[in-house]
């Protein structure tokens, strides 16, 4: 292992041991509190452009398996961990050591740090950009590199992780629901949850406009999760508006909720350090029941913009910090949540929302 150096925008410089690829990485520093599911986290397109601190002390214990990827590969910009496991507990075809996959993916990581120190820095000061390097050790040179790191404000990233061309998902069956999916960085497990409930159809690239889709072929629409600043995805906001005007049901997750909100004149803002992990309590304001949720987002919908005139109702609220976690439209069959009901990794408390979408189409 080579020596690696980490420098944050706040001036914190730490020395550790490298893992993964040799080189330099730039990204926005954030942390994930999950104790399992690191492979799903690293391959989640919503993490594109971000350097992740994994708060669990040991990462890579069970390797990674090709069937468990949430996209075509790892999406994170860089990794910060306590320790990377040298031996994996799983063996057999399709299992690969995490470090080998990170090398193949060109992802630079640093281990042997006090991750608690960095998490506290993000918690107290908010999300900041960070540089990790196995090539540069001088703080002045690292500072020059850090200035090149792009800001998440006004960052349009969804099109960078979206599919290049439309593709089919699910299988047609009697009583199934054919839907059009707008891919802003969709996770494989979302499509799996849709497929197991009879949904099938076509996944379209992020920049697809409704003018290019024969809406008569579909019973409803789905808008996926994804990375970046939602206000920068003006093309998806316009497509969402057109979808709502058809009168057909629409369901959105994470970035999909922010797009739905913006399409109705609501506003979004960048959070202090975001929500990322498997243990966030959310209350359903319509059933008065709570659920433990999996989350990954750095932007949120501004509650003050949800007025009577907006035609939007708040349906879910975060019990940790009182942020908006779900909305629905008063005069259209459209709803969305900020968290991840597919929860891979995470608890399955919220998968009823996929059934709710199916019921909305049936009725």
C-alpha cells in the first residue's frame, strides 16, 4: 500500500494508506451510516461526483458480487474508510475483492484515518469538497488541485449517469402495467421492485422529451433518483410537467420527487450535509404510521414553498430534522418520496409505495 493524503476545503489534512487505484480524486465529501451494503452504495448513480466516508469500521468483508451492482459499475468519486478487509468471506464465481474492483474502476481511496473526525467535520461545517491523492503530498499543491473540484450547486449530473438509449425492462403479462421510466440515474433494485409488481415498459434517457414518446403506449410514468442539483435539470422538469398534463399516474423517487416539486413551482435547497444511510425515521402524514428508510440525497424540497396555491400536499416528514420526505398533487394522480423505498441496502418498510403506484394505475 502507498501513502495517501486527504485535504478538505476547511484545511484539514490527513495522512493514511491508499487502496483502490493510484492517482488523485476530487469530490464532495459526505458520509454514509450503513453497516452493510457498501457495494450497492458505491454503485448507486446518485453518488456520482461524491467522495464517501463509510462510518462502519471495516469495509469489504464480504467482497462484491456482479449480481449486486445497482448500475453498470462503481459511481463514487473517492472513498474514505477505517479499514479495507484483506480477506473476503464469500468465495465462488462472480465474487471479487473490493480493492480489485476499485482498481479496475479507477477509484482512489484512503484508509487508516479517524473517520469519526471527518464525519464530525462534515456534520459541523457542512458538505465540503475534498482531494485524495497518492501522487501529491505537498499541501500547496493539494490546495491547487482542490480548487478544480466542481461545486454541487447548479451541477447537472443526471445526464452523465443516464442510459444512452432506451431499453426495455420487465416482462409483459396479463394484467401488467406498461410504464415509461425517465432515467436520471436509476438503481437496478428500483426496476426490480417495479417488475415484481407487474410493471414493465421502457427506460428512457434523461433528456427524453414527451414529444418523442407515444404516450398512448403507457399507463403511467416513473421518474428516478439521480445525482446533482435538481434545479439544474430543467429538461427533466419540462418532461415532468408534460407527463402530469396527460392525466396518467406518476411516481417519483429521490431526485424524481424534487423534479415533481419543481415542476409545480416549488423550490429546493442544498442541505447542510444531506441524508445518507439505512436508518432514517419517516412519518407518513396520511396514515400516521412511521417507517425506517434508506436515504441518499443532498438537496431537499423547501416546505415554505408548499402553499395552498401550489396544489401540492406534504405526505411524509423526516422525524430527525423535520424535512419534507414526500409529496402528492391535489388535482393529479402524481406522488413522490425523497427517500428510497426499494431500500437496497436497507429496510423494506416503504415498499408499499410501489403497490400504491400499481393501485393508482388500476383505479
